C-alpha cells in the first residue's frame, strides 16, 4: 500500500506543479493552458483510480507514461513530451517546460540561417561556464574546382549567478564556403537546441526525453 500512496503523492505533486506553472505565466497561449489543464486532470484521475485499486494492483512506476505531442513552427516540426507546456518564443523558436518545473527544452530552427532573439547570449544574471566550438570541413573537387562544406558545432553552458539553474545549448551552423577558413557562407543553415535545468539530478531525470526531442526535429523545405 505504501507504494500506492507514494505514487499518488508523486502524481498529484506533478499535477499541482503544472497548474501552478500555468498560473504564474498568464502570457501563455490559451492552447497551452488548455493542454496543461487536460494533462493535470488526467493525472488526478489516475491518482484517484490508484487509490481505489489499493493493494489489489500495486503500482511500482514512479510516474505515468505521458506520450508525446508534435509542435509546429513556421519551418519545422518537433516532438515533445505531452505533459510539457509549449511556448512560442517567435516564428522560428519555442520552449517546452516540464510539469515539475525542473527543465525547459528549447529549439531554434529557421528556414535557412539567422539567429535567435537572445538565447545565444548570457543574461546579466548568468556567467559563462563553458564555450567550445568544433569545426568540420569536407572538401571535394570536380571539373568546376574545389568546394568546401563547413559545419561548426558550438557547445555552451551558462550558469545562474545564484546557482539556481544552468542552461546548455548546442548551436550548429553549416553551409558552403569558398575556402576552409572563410566565414562567408552560401546555402547557410543554423539550428539550436537547448536545455535549462535546475541541477544535475534534473538534467539526468529528463536526459532521455531531451535526446528524443532533439532527434525528432523535422525541417521543412521551401
């Protein structure tokens, strides 16, 4: 019976956290608010059913399976956990907050190139913990001469000054250049994935969901 009560407490706490997050962010789209309320109601219903079942059907899982949901931007589609609250940050970027408030996923995926409004810069309340870039150039030669495809993957982590969270992102810029050292791209693309997390435990808890989130991105063509 203890396992049932532990499960019920956990699921109700998650539902209340989700509803509290919505109340704290009145600027969220109505569709996101409706989605959050629906997920919370489903959680409450499941908790009620678990209490009624009692010891007849002991529950060992720490949290229910929530499934996934698609989010569509202007030029992309991405799949996120169904109980995460989606928020458009612009036509080409969006964030997705977990019901427990421990993590926030982020994606920037324009039609071609460009930059997020502010995500790549540290806030005044953040410090740069790490910032590394890995260039990769593939050169080929044909009857017209040499062509070079250049891809730069940048890994960055910002940390809040008060230690309340960290924010990590990977920025991938790719396109053709006239020489390996050139930064003048043609057919340039830019994609950014990010995760904001309260601590390492929160990061580890949602890591598999974040990896699936990144892998699910579908970029639309012209």
